[in-house]
C-alpha cells in the first residue's frame, strides 16, 4: 500500500515537473521578448504580486489598511525594457500598443479565462466572471437598457445625481466647518459612489444614504478597504492563481470570511444586497420601469423565463447585483481622489484657476444646480478628466485573454509614443488638434474602461459622476493642501515625510475654501 502511494505521489510530481518544462519550452520557442526567468517560471511575477507595503489609519472607528503590490509597476518596467509585447510568465503575454488592443480585445470574440473567481459572490457567477463569450453577450444585452448614455442622461437619473452630489457638498461643508476648513475627502467620494450605485442597481426605494446616515456607513464599510489591499491579500492571490482548488475551499462554511476579499459576507453589504434582491424576486414583480434598474431587468427576465443559463436562479441575481455595485463604487471615487490630489499640488494651482474660469464662464457658479448637459461640452474639464483617467486608470491591473494574452491600462497609458513624459499629469496634452497624429495616437491608447464586448458596462455612469462632481467642487470651492503636507516654502513634502497621507494611504485631508 505504501509502495503504491509512493508511486502515485511520484507520478503526480513527475507530471507537474513535465508540465512546467513543456510550458517553459513553449514560451522560449515562441520568441516573444522578455526575461528568461519569466519564460521559465511564473515565480517572478507572483513574487511581485505579493510584495508590498502596509499602512493603517482609523476613520470613524474603521481601520483602513492599504497594501500596494508591485504587479503593475513590474509589468510596466518589462514593457519599458522589452517593448510593446512582453512575456511576463510562461503562460502569459502582455501587450500595450493600440494595435495589440484592437487585435486581442476588439477584433475577436474570445472566451475569458476563469481567473476572475475573486469577483464571484454567494458562490455564484455573474456577468464579469462569465467565461463563455456567447453567454456573456446574452447576459450583457439583458442589462444594457439600464446603462446606456440616454438612460444616464435622462431627467430621472439627473435628478438623482443632483441630489447626491448636493449631499456630498453638504458633507464637505459640515466636515470642513468642524475641522478648520479641512475635510478627509477620500471616504466621502466612496460613499457618494456607493449611494449612486444602489440607486442604479437596487432602485430608489432601497438605495442607501451613506453620505449622511451612520448606520448606512456601517453597512458599506467594506468599500473603505482599498482595492490594492484586497487584491494583494494572500488568500485572494491563491484564489487568482489556483481557482479550481481555492473555490471550494473558500466556499467552505468554516473558512474565515475576512480572508475572502470581495466575497466577505460578514461585511454588511452582502447581507443587505442579498436581502433586497431575494425579497424583490420573491414578490413576483415583473414590472420594468421606463428607466429600469439592474435588479428590475434581471428579476423580470427570471420571472418570465424561469431558470436558464442566462439567469440560473436568485443567487445569480444577488451575485450580479452586488458585483456591479462594487464595480461602480471602487473606481470613479478613486479617479476623483487623484484629480483632487493633483489639483491641490502647488504647481497645478494655475490649472485649478483655469478650470474654475471655464466653469464660471459657462455660468456654473457656486450654489448652481448643475446638469450633465451643461458640462458635456466644456473642453478643459474634459481634458482634466481624461488626463486623470490616463495617469491613474481606475482598473490598472491586467485584463486577460487566452495563450493568456493580457493588457493593463497602467502600461497602455504609459506608451511613450502616444504620451510623451507619461508620468507627468498634463491635461494640456489633450489640446492637440482633432485629427492630428498626436490626438489620434492618444485616442487609440486611451483605455480606462477596456474595449470590445467586455468593456465596462457602467462607463456612462462613471463619466456622469466624475463630470458633475468636478464641476460642482471647482465651481464652488478653492482646494489646497493643509499646511502639514507642505514645507516652509509651500512645496509638497517628500513622500517619506507624508507616509500617512494619500496617495500612500487612503487618508486625504484637503482644505476647502468656499467661494
């Protein structure tokens, strides 16, 4: 018996070694540029996914911890050394050119590898984790009426945006008055985003008001956890690397919830969304309003058609609703945080003035209720947003396709032929004449929301939210760093002297002076 066991173990080990050798041989034979170690083993990439630094702070009795891994910077360094196509591990090639993006993400209907297990909720798949391209297309088509540009621009949705952005400004006033003009803006922007998404996904009757309601803030406390920390936690990395093994382990009822990343069902938001979706499905309501919510579309289809591959059951509805809620709450808020940080830098003071002058020239003054139609055609505001999305993409990490071929917006947005001096935040680069070679190259390499069939379905929500928040804040306030950020000459302190502040951590105190 022991001899048979040894033979079995030996066979497994031999098979694993043979597989590694075959993958390494194939990677080397392909002739794709890249370091030899990356072609032989995935160890170097995985090491950079694990490495990082940790910062902790307390906000409203909630500990916020951030771990920043090196995956994005590691891949970008390889692109810088080897070019637009580079081998980053034996089974994965990264691309960053516009031609590569079109070839991989737009020109072909490719299935998606099953590496998005960390985005599954309640042990169920959802739209973003759907691997089969045809099933994904059917599921996406079902939801599209809630996310089109006309739907977001409708008066009903604009009234919601005006109300919530007004609450944001009210909280800025309240906190800055209590703290000598200083407000920690980072959590408020996440509260705004999750409130918007609960309106879009669940409907106004079940929407949260975490901007103003402390009990709602407790429900959504998971969104105060920086994405980098969740993605860099070791159990989540194991789930990403070995989904077939880790899925059943993490679904085991005794597995600690705090190690499940976005699947932490003890964090409040899971229970809330599950309760709302289960109650709505059980009600049998098949009504779809003129401006439908995410939940209405899924529940109505399920009620009329029953269980199918498109919607297997109520757990799928809960999983998909929660995943879209997460996606919209963790992306646009970070874009706004980075934009405010850039505008507060002393060297960008003139850019803040230029933006304010454009807003005031359009008669968008302090106290004005701003509609999306009034900010859509403001060129400098658009350039500021585009440059922030380029320099600080909301989803910087890789989006995968199979050999695996991947692309990360972090590198695409640093393509030096498209964006000279890519590390600098320069909104004026977007003033290149329309149709010029410079403008065409920047447009081809502008990839904050992905492309093809799997591009971000909530893109129009993000654009509307960002434009309206920027217009309201910069038409109403002058923003600057509090004195503790600056040296005696008014310049930003070195990073090692502001290690407890954004963007090193999620603590972003900003001075707001009302105009």
